[in-house]
């Protein structure tokens, strides 16, 4: 009986440590969010399209700040939420990046306050951020960069937030809105 108890205890302890560390094991292999500062280091030259400048001038860059307003709090309250907009997961999911992701998957330069930044559309950047990978589009995509092959794919991504579920939804004119945020890489 003591032997069976000992084996059972060892099994329980092993399972406890296995599952309690499970997220740590996954975090090591999962791509991490590196933040707009990391992306912006290479995407700030006019000759390369200055995607950082386009983002900084967009409403996406201010999306988190929008949640800190009295108007946003009123919208959250009217929708039945008990928390301020900036603390409401349903609001954060479209006004930020990785709001529901474990902190271990966010790099030192990542800031939720950056709102809807690069990784909202392009995916967590830790595995494709290196210049040697980014120079080869196929390698970058293989490393986790979201591949937007055409405007329809881009529009579909935009409409994950810009849709009728949004409490402040206004008709989403993709062609018009894309012109405001388009940040293509110039052809050589």
C-alpha cells in the first residue's frame, strides 16, 4: 500500500509540474510580440516606404488612447460592461495587440499602449524580425509573417474589427480606408 501511495504521489507531482510549466514550454517555441519600436527600426526610411511614419499618422496608432476617453467609457457602459473601456477585453481586442496574450510572449519593447501596431496584422514578429529573414519574403512568411497576397485578404483582416459588432461602427469603405493606412514596400 505504501508503495502504491508513493507511486501515486510521484505521478501527481510529475503531472503538476508538467502542466504548471506547460505554458512556459509553449512560450519558448511560440513567436513573441516585439513591438512597433523593433519593427520601426527597419521600416522608417522613405526609400523603403516609411511604414512607421504612415502608422504614426494613423488612427491605429491612437487606438489605445481612444479607450482612455470618457466617450469610450460611456460606450462600454452602454454595452453593459462593468469596467472602463481601457480595461474591457472586448474593447482591447480591437484597439490593441496581444491584450489577451500571456506576458511571457511580449518582448521588452512591446507596449500595449502602441494600439493597433504592426503585429496586429502581420503577426508576432520575433521569428521573422531579422533583416536576413525579412529580405526574403518567402522566409519571412515561413517564419510567421502574415502574407497578404491581395487586397481581398487585407480587407478580410481589416474587417475582423471594422464590422457591425463594433459599438461605434460606421460603414466600412475598405478602398477609402486602405488609402489612409496603405504602407507598401516600393518596387525596386
